[in-house]
């Protein structure tokens, strides 16, 4: 007869260690997000009107009114950003469910950025913020940063690499609330 008690004890010990490591990781990640978000706008959104690479005019004042009824995602990213290469496809998928406006920070002139967007298949509105004026106005210092806006205010955010399931779950939760 095989004694399973030592095996069960070992598996339980490993499961507890994994749970503790996951809890510590989530706690540290949340604390880091809160610390990095100190510069994000409080209250109303910064006002500005910008043109996307495909000549669409995005007015953040209009976005504020639009966002009163619906969740809007504002995605700050850069072509040179490694974690953005993980997050951009997730944001592209998220755009099937929620309006997304993306702002490319310090990613070169329009021609360079258009080539990158075309080759990566990122088919969401892209505003070129080559000098980071928009990012500075919004207090964004980290790429990628994903902001969830509703009612003209930031209701949620995440910074750093994010996967589609996490972004979708957060957007769904914020949209219903």
C-alpha cells in the first residue's frame, strides 16, 4: 500500500508557498501602481485636441462628455517599449469591446510611427506624442499606461505589461460600476 500522506503534505506545502508568492507579487504590483499614479489627473481630464495618424481629430473635452455614458480606454505606449509589445495586442483586442484612444510617446515622427503601426497591425486611433507633451499633461511617466475613463474622470488604471484577460476584466468591472 502506498502512503500518500507525505505526497499530499509536499503538494500542500508547495501550493501554500505559491499562494504566498502570488499574494506578495500582487501586493507589490498594486503598491507600485499606486505610487506611479500619483501624477495622474484628479477630477476633470486635461483638455486638448489632437490629430491621429489617420487625420481623425480627438478632442479630450468631447471625450469627457462621451465618457459620461461609456467606458473609454486611453492607452499610453511607445514603439521602443518592451512591455508595450505585450500589452498592445491586448489593447487591440479590448478595442473590440470599448472605445480606445492610444498615445504613442517619444516614438519618432509620423512616418516612422505609421510604419510601426502598419507592421504591427495596431488598428486603433494613434496620436503621436513625440515630445511627450500630452503624457506630461496627463502625468504619465511609465509605458505602458492604460487609463479607464468614465464620466470625465479616471476610474481605473494599470501600468506595466498587461494581458487581455486582466484588461477585459478590469474594463468590465469599471464599466458596470
